[in-house]
C-alpha cells in the first residue's frame, strides 16, 4: 500500500543513492570501450534523480498527499518593483 511515509522513504533512498553515485562519477560523460557501455556523468545522475523525485511527487498528489520533495524549479519567482 502506498502511504506518504513510504514515498518519503523512497525519496530519501533516491537522494542517498544519487549522492553516492555522483561522488564517484566523472564530470563529463564517458564511454568504456572494454565494457561497451556509456558512463553517466554527475549531471546525468542528478537529472535522473530529479526525474524520479518528480514522479514521486506526482504519485503523492494523485493519492491526495502533500508533495514529498520541494522542487526549486517549480517555485514561483517574484520580480521586484521598479521605482
């Protein structure tokens, strides 16, 4: 059963995993010729984590819960006034 607490735990796991992977990732995306696979960059890892967190927020809102993660990109920007 999906509860807000289970979504919060998932969000914490995503953030922890992304942080651990990002610490060891290269700044630029790479490619391993030996294994034949792409090596994700720090930006790739953080972008994937952000997408996962946005998905968790959508699920939370679908079930009527408050968002689990406060996405800084969705906050309204207030412009100042000109005197």
